C-alpha cells in the first residue's frame, strides 16, 4: 500500500470511528444498530492499529539505517 493510500485509509477510518462513537454516545439508536456500529468500530480500530504499526516499523527502519537502534519513549513535556 502506498503512503498516501495508507494515510488516507487511516484518516478516513479514524473519522468514521469518531462518528460512530458520537452516534453511540447519543443513545438514539436501537440495540441492533448499536451492535452493527460496534462491530464496524472494531473493524475500523483494527485498520487504524495496522496503519500505526506500519508507521512505527518504518520509523524503526529509518532509525536503524541512521545507526540509532533504539526508540525513546515520547514525553509531552
């Protein structure tokens, strides 16, 4: 999968997942529709996780090519 396609797939999946969560939080859907939305959400979550894992692998490869073999934990400070 190309980078552009992966990025678009991730962003589209995340947007759809956010919409599903908002819809479920409102509580205006039937139980059956909620279950369908939940199932779709699980699928979208897996798509997002896969895209993030691929990105992490690419970062790891780039770091190894530059001679830095370890990732440091990110801190937002």
